[in-house]
C-alpha cells in the first residue's frame, strides 16, 4: 500500500502524539496512583501548630467541619463526633499518617508529636471520651 505524503505525515504526527501520551502515564503500573487520586500532597509543607486543638482547626476541620460532624457535598466527610471507630487509638493514627480512600495522609506534614496531639484532642472532644492517650512512639510505629 502506498501512502500519500500527507497521510504519512498524519501517521507520524499521531504516533508521536501517542508516544507522548504513553510516556506521560503514571509510572506505577499497579494503578495505585489512579485509584488514590486525592492522596498526593505537595511536599515540603509542615504544620507549625503544636496543640491538638490548633491542629484540628488548621488541618482537619476544613473537611470534617469545626464541630467534627462531617459533611456531604462534593464528597463525603464522615463525622468524627461520638465516633465509635476512634475507640482503638491506632485507627485514627493510621488514617492520619497513611491516608484512607479520599482522606489524604495529612500526618505526613506533621511530626509524630503533632499527630499524637491531634489524635488525643479528637479522642477526648466532640463527644468522644477515650482517655488512653497515644504517644509519639505510637505514631512512629505506624508511619509508612
Ligand atoms: C481533604 C479532606 C480531609 C482532611 C483535611 C481530613 N480528613 Fe479525615 N477523612 C476524610 C475522608 C473523605 C474520610 C473518609 C475516608 C474513608 O472513606 O474511609 C476521612 C476519615 C477520617 C477518619 C476515619 C473516621 C471513621 O469513623 O472511620 C478519621 C479518624 C479522620 N478522618 C480524622 C481526621 C483528622 C484528625 C484530620 C486532621 C488531622 C483529618 N481527618 C483531615 C477527609 C479529610
């Protein structure tokens, strides 16, 4: 089969375009970056607040609301008030440092002490009454 010059040019251009599309696909082949689109955070930013209350205000209430009751709208942000899932202290620590579905691993931008502070604050406020405090060491063990 003979191709006209312009058909050949079109073929070349479209294969070049395909190469760009292929090389700009995520490098990970396991689909991880596709199934967790909202969990990538820009690096470098660190929260400076130290108290659990301040950290909750700066890093959690934007999604979970100031009263921790959560919200539904563009996404579903679960209520953290009277939350029985917080009973096992390791659970909120894990969610915060590793992320979970649409919850970003926001603990990546905090020290172990800061994560412990915000978890301890959350587990003793908003109708949560879990007084067994987590420590910075507990957080360190869960870090990815
Ligand atoms: C960008 C929005 C966003 C921010 C910021 C955020 N969360 Fe979340 N969080 C979510 C979403 C969405 C879920 C539900 C995840 C799922 O589907 O499992 C969630 C789930 C959780 C859960 C699990 C609740 C349960 O009952 O299972 C905890 C605990 C939690 N978040 C705590 C926090 C804390 C503490 C902070 C601040 C340090 C925080 N989140 C910041 C969006 C956010």
